[in-house]
C-alpha cells in the first residue's frame, strides 16, 4: 500500500515575497493555469487581506481554477479570515491557511504577546475559520524553533477546533534533516489527536537543505503534504523546490513508497513561465529544470549514455517536459498554429483582439529571427500583458552609437502616460547610455541593484532577456524585457521596472 503525497504550491504567495518578484493579476492567473495543468493539489493563490490587489488575484484564481484546491493565507484574526473566505467564495475547492507565531522569540519581539494569549488566539481563530469553511490549515510560524511542550498544546487545540492540516514551518531555514524529521515525528507521537490532521512541512533554503529537510519530514516524520515553489522561488535563499521534491519522490519510489498526482511533463513549462514572468533566471546546473540538467560534457559520460541511457541518467528528460522533437514556429506559421501553441503553453487570452495583437507581435518577431521557440512566445505574451495594462511608461524606439575609442551615445523615444518623449545621454557602454537617456527625463532616483542578460534560446540569433532590479524608498522591483537587440531589451526592462515602481501595491509580510 502507498500513501499520496500532497503537493502544496505557494509560488504565488510565498514565492512572490522574493524582492522584485511581485506579479500582476494576469501573470498570476497564467501561472495558476499552468499549476493546474501540472496537477498541483493545492495552490496558495495569495494573502487576500494584505491588499486589494492580492484580494482580486485570489478571487480571480478561485473563480477560474477548478481542478486544484485554492488557498488564501490569513493571519489569526477575524478580519483576515473573513477576507480570505470572501475571496475564495467562487472556488470549487477552497482552503483558509491561518498562521500565528509560536516561538518565544517571535511571540516576545514580533507579536508582543504572552504564550497564553497566543494559545487563545490560535484556538479562537481556528474556530472562527472553521465556521466559515470546511478546509482549514494552521501554521505555527517559526514552529521549528518553538518550545515542544507549548507547540504540542497549541496544535492539539487547533486540531480540536477543526484544523484538518497542520503545517510546521522551518521559517528561517535553521533545520537539518534528521532533527527536523524527528521533530515532526515527536509532535505526531505526543499530540493525542494528531491522527485527525494531515501533517505538512514548509522549509526554507537558507542553509541549502530545504528539499532534504522536507523529505526528512515526510520519511521520518510522516508528513503527507509538502509546501514548495516552482524553481524554489522565495525570499532570501528561497523555498523548497517543487520540481526537486516531485522528482525525488518519483525517481526513488522504492524508498519513499508514495504516490503523486503531478503530471511531471508540465514541470519544465511551469519553470520557464515562472522564470520569465519574475525575471529570476534558472541557473544552468539547477536540478531537473536547469539547461544543463541532462547535458553530458564528459567523454566517458557521453559514451556511457549513448550505450545505455541509465549509466548516467536516473530520470528521462522528456518525463519533465524536455523534448528534442519540439515543433518550432516561424514567419510562415499561421494564426491557428500560434493560438494552439499558446494553449499548449497554458496561456489563455480573454478575447480575440488580444490573440490578434499577440499574433501581430509574433509576426514582427518572426521577421527578425527565423525560429520562434516556446520561450520566445512566453516572453512575447508577458510583454503583451504589460502593454495591455496601459502603464505609465512604454518603449517606442532606440538609436545608439558605439565605437572603439569613443564614448557610446544613445537616444531613446518612449511614452509617459501616452505622451511621446525623448531622452539622450552618453554612457560607459550602449546599455548604460540607453538607461541614462531614459533616466535623464524620468529622474526616478532609483538605484539599480541587479542587471542581468539571459539568452532565451541557444544561438546568436536568440532573443536577449534582460532583468533590471531597481530599489527606491524601500521598494524593490524587477523589470523584464526581451528583444533580439539586447540594448533594446535593456531599455524595455528598465521601463518595466519603472512601471512597477509607479504601482502602489501594499503588501503585508507573511509567514514563510
């Protein structure tokens, strides 16, 4: 007999808390649809009470996604819980995820509450939530660093009040596998009603052990839900990586003896979509989804793989979505082929006019590069969604001159609230000159904390994808731009970041 391991994806909530990773409603919807295609069991769509924008995102996802349970995070108070329940009204399957800190450090320094006050609040909040919804999850924030006796008391009480999932977070990534696994095991053994709840793990990657800790929580501790994100996205060093958890359990079923509902062939598409939407590039040697994950440079390895694949490969590349036989679109491809590829990539357009606009941009790109890959289409659609948002700044054109021995010069034409303006500047290079040309007019005063260029596909004809991270007045945002000309892509990325700085979305820090 095997048990099922529940995959709880929090890319859209905890992953989005990574500085600069905030997403628009349309971007979140697109990723949620891909998570549904991936057959994720639970999608944590956001933190409904943190802002009107997040409320709308949770509500939109709840109304669209039917095959996954949709979850909203909530602090342990009536307002947050009511707001979450309201946002989730349209969901086919809904869950409220309550959190409240239980470690001595968090209770004293952050909550300024006594243990007894925390105990009572946890009980009352769970009871209130259970009266609104049947599926309630409770997380003791910083649970791993909490006093065992106190934690047992709190968790026993919230199970008694109706919490059907108990999640034990390693909020600061302090755990090591054996100790964390035994910590979960001890909780389950000591709490009399522990069998009335599904036990869950949520581990951060500060010491690089989030996946190992989560698997120990499953194998040693008996947890049957893992909270994770696509590409391990998340604040600081990130969260437990969904693709690594899933493929570890699938590949080593002889050891874990667990079933999964995940369609692993959708993993790569999800990884690419999250990477291109947030601008957080996947490192080439990243397990499962990195560009080199199934590449063999060593002659001995190559020879072995050619003779018998399993000499050096424990997974098949095609099982996670890699394919050597992918149909590549080009300038002769028609609208129906383009529309079908959008559907295969999990991209849903709300109107024919949106499809037509995206197809027009596809044809423009196809005139400039012969082969259009899936990554190109995702980048194009992301840019299209930004244009449809009618944001403050939009790219029009760029001219730049650079020559050995001369200082580069750039002229950039862009719109500000629909009005065309021009900026001009010298710089240390063509990219520097172009961004300074924009800044000479905008005068945002923002500090650039990251600039990175990534080739979307593998040739010199590839589009360049540029990520620009800006910081201003405590806000950190990412802008992403793509174009066969990396100087143009840089200008687009800078304007995208400026647009996000203009957006005033209030967010509330939540449990990890």
